[in-house]
């Protein structure tokens, strides 16, 4: 297969270059907007630059200097982006914090990273005051609200402070200098294995990733609905920095529940997400199709396919107009990352007239490592390695080397030396290349089940098959609770989809025994596609969803270390 041509990019060496390039080029275009008092409030690229300069100058006025650390803690909103951009473009090191962490976890990160300033939304700032005495490094709190409740300054006051300093001739922000080697951010990963480490990313790391992504993915002039948490590098790099670099308008979703409404209100053309989100969307579409008749849907797909093959005309948006209207009417591209995507879902969206691509990455690589191209893709692969990155497979593990690979883990030389060896990032992910150079991810090395006869079983492969069942909401596959590795076998923890059972049998006409009976048959049927040693031998039920990271990855370590009473098929 011939590789796709590269889109041209503008060279940048750091995030200040990125901001200057974007605001010079797209001056009057809307850059950011989030909802206030029921309406989206736009900020143009010109206004974005003005506010970043004002806020960055205010940081200097508060006594911060290049290299100092600054934390940001809030839901997605315009002020998050402004706080982040002002910090990195004046030389501060940003520490983005997951808003869903417990107070103890937040306190740990703040004491470990020791930021002098925290910018946060009202609720988090007020909560911080309960233990501010325990945070000796934290000198200033800025609230993202109009009022400084619980903080030293409100956001408008900080902007005004910077504006007044600029009026007096303060040129601290304009005169600040940085290089690609300067540290830009310390990101504490929300690991699925229970450990959290501070990933140090330089300006050069992030800038190189922005350019490399833009070589393969073009969202120019698009309207991006931002739904994933900005503290996560996937959304921050791809959903914020790449979007600004390419001149997009970024609209912040109010919540996951409000995504359909926000798609309508913003006329979004692009949305980044994770597999669980897209699978949920597609499941609803499939249900609507079944209600209205699958025969009509298959006929429309056939017409679309013939028109493309014979006449080179794409009628999908017209034929599936109602679906597009439900998604705002202008949606063109879904981009998935964070976990393996079900190829059937990706293909399904494309058949409806929405381009769908998935990529692969990790925070330690800034984060994108590979991605599919809209015109050159394989739905069961995570794409082609980005330009400038070397990717190789050693003993099944994916290794990466290049300009976007992290500087190391903050104050953790042991973990750094274990992960970075001779310049190569050891991802801990297992995978392979096909003959066309597409990268496939099999699973995490730490999750692999080794059967007594020495066979390797990848839980993610089996989970994907099980989760296709209408009766299974989600599943976790592991080697069982036995400590003796010679007794390891493929077992599963399954969360039933109660809605499917209610619809099939009626809410009060089935019991736990019936659920086991149905799922035993479903597990057996799904596993027929697998080699004998990969098939699920035992399973237990779980009444509620698994706990997940903010990017919707299962926290496996919470469920795979405790003995469980198992139910045999």
C-alpha cells in the first residue's frame, strides 16, 4: 500500500512559536468558546493573544520566574486553555491536574511538584483552602470565576493586573526567551496499573508532535468539540494545540451527557474521543436503525456503495441525513485514541458518511506515536508511525525513538532508566507491523495471560469480542486469582447490560440465574472465533461498571489482585 502524502506544516520550535504563528495567521477567526449563562462566548485568535500576554505578564507580577511550576485544575473551559498557554509561553512549567482525583491525591501531586501558583475553577479552589496550610509551596491561587471566592485573585482581576503592568511598560512577557529544550509540562499519568509518575515534556517534545500529527491529520478551518479532559495529553496536544496550530475553533462541551446538544449548538466538524464514547454513540444509532427497519438501511448502504464505485459520487451524507442532523449536521471526522477501537464501529461510522480514524500513543511520547490517515487506513490497526519517529518491535514490545519522546520522569531516575534505554522509549505495549507498515497493538505486557502450556493470551482481544454482545456492557479478562502460574486460565469479569435483559424478558421476569444462563451462552458463542487456549473458561458477574481513568481505561489493578468466587460456564 502506498503511503499517503504529507500535509505541509509551518515549522515551530516551541509553544510560543505555535501561539505566535496561529494568532498572526488566523487573527479574526474564533479560537475558543465555552458556555457561560447558557450561551457560548467566543474568543478570537487576536483576543486569545491579548489575554495570554496579559495573563502571562500577571504571572510575572506575582513573582513567578521562568522554570517555576504552575498547576491548573478545573473542568474544560476557555480559562483552562488561557491559563495553560500563558504559562508555557512565558517559560513556566505547567502541572495539569485531573479534577476527578481525590483531595489526598491532589495534595500529593501539589506537594511533590511544588507549584507556586494554581489556577482553578471555583469548587476546586474552595476545596484547596481546606488544606492550604499543608501546601507550603503554593503562594498564589487564581480563580477562573468572576469573583475571587477562596482565591487571591479572580480571573478578570489577574487579566487587569497584567494589562496595567503592560501599560506601565512591563515587558517581562515579551522579553522572555525559551528553547525547545526547556521543560513545558509535568503530566501525572492516570495509570491503569495503579502507579502515577510525572512525565516531563519539553517544548521541543510537544512542538514536534504537533507538527508530526499535522503532517497526517488535517482539520484546518474545522470546528472542534472538545470533550476529553484537558489535563490529559491526548486532548491537550491534539484537541487544543494541534487545533490552534491549524486554525480551528475549539468549543468546550458542557458534559458527556450534553454532547449531542453541544454538537447541534456549535456545528462541530471534528470530535476527538475514546472507544467507549464512540461505541456508545454507535449503539444508539444501531438501535434507531433497528426500530425503523434494517432493510431500508441496507438498501441505502448499497446505493451509496454503487454510486461511489461507478460514479465516484459520495451520497452518504444525503442518504443518512437524519443521522447527521442528530450529530449537528456538519460533523465530518471522528478521531479515536486511548484504547483499541472496535473495527466494526469505525467502519460503521464511515458507512454513514463520517470519516473515522484511530491512533495510538502514550503520555511519554507527547503523546501520539501513530495514526491512520483518512485516505489510507486499516480499521484494526492504529495507523502508520508519525514522520520523524522511529518505531520498532523487540520481543513483541513496541519501542519508540524520536523528538517527541519525554525527557524522563520527574524526580524518579529509577523509573526513567527502566523506561528509557539508549534513547528508546519502552512502551510496555505489545504489537507488530503488517506488510504495509501499519502498526497493530496486541495489548499491555503486564496484562498478558501466560497459559500453563506457554501460550500468550491478550485480554484486550477477547474483551473486544465479548463486548460486541448486546447482553454485555463491558468485560475484563484476566488469568484468574490463583497465585500458582501453572494454574492460570482465561477468566472474565462481566458487567451485564441490564437494558438488554429488561427489553428481552421484561424488568421483573428474569433473575440472576437467567442472567448467568444467557451470558454463558453468549460467552461460548463469542469465543468460537478464538483458538481453544484463548477461550474464556470461567466468569463472574459484576453488578456495576468498572472504575476507569478519566480517559475511560479500565483500572485493571483494582480487580485482578483479589480472589473471587467464579462461576463456570
